[in-house]
């Protein structure tokens, strides 16, 4: 299993546009084969800060995701926004255990 986690920050003035663009990305991505979980959450503490969390069945599923048209469209659209920070980390997980 592959886990991707991190943060993205956009200028507060771009937060609504980022949310609109990203909602379409999330909806399409969740239908992809191998997508276990895919979400963005807006921080209640910092306007324009979004937390990213993804789970993929394997690296091949993640690779297919970054080649998908909806992901490429989203990436291109980000160029029209002021992205002020991005820190995304990929983890390879040996197992997934549900604790509650």
C-alpha cells in the first residue's frame, strides 16, 4: 500500500477556486482503480491551507493517477493560483490495520 500525505497552501484569495478545482479532482480520483482513500481537508486554523491524504493499493495505481487526464488538468489549473507552499510525502506501508 502507498500512502501520500502532506499540505498545500494557496493564497487565501485563491482558496475558493482551489476548493472548486480540487473537488472535481477528488470526485474523479475516488473512482480510479486502486484508490483506497483520497481527500483534501481545509485547515480551520490557516486560511488557504489544505491537508492532503491518499491511500493507493500499489505504486502502479498511483502512477496511473498522475497520468490521468483529470489529474493533469488539475495540475495545469494550479498554475493560475498562487500556491505558497507544498510539502507532499509518499510512504510505502507494509500493512493496513484498522484500530477502531
